C-alpha cells in the first residue's frame, strides 16, 4: 500500500464489465440476500454493483492483494459514497 501499487500485473479482462455489473446488481436486487460472498474483488466494480442492488445487503469480498483491499474504500470515500463502505467487508 505504501508503494501505491498492486502485487500482480492485471489486465482489463480481470475486471467486471458494465454488462456483468448490471447482471450482478439485478441478481442481488431479485434475490434480496442478507450477505454476498465475492471471491476476487480486483478493483471492486462488481462489489459496488452488488451493493447498489440492495440497500441492506452486506458484501464480503475476498482479495489477496493488500493494495486493492484499501484502494476501493479510498475511492468510494473520495467519491462521496462512504456509506457503501459500511456494508462492504474485505
């Protein structure tokens, strides 16, 4: 985190694309789960989509890269969406 870089070399194929994000958001909206487990968060696009799908769901993301663990929280706070971080655990 101090060096402000990830442990791995990632490509865009690793990220959730916009269509997949809408699909995840809709699934969470329809299923109304209390908790969602995400394995591999990357930049958090999918996690945020699921958080947006339900105003009460808790999303737990498993991520191995220490930089990315704090990066999403920082981005959401900077964007004025800090309330989403209260329902997201990494």
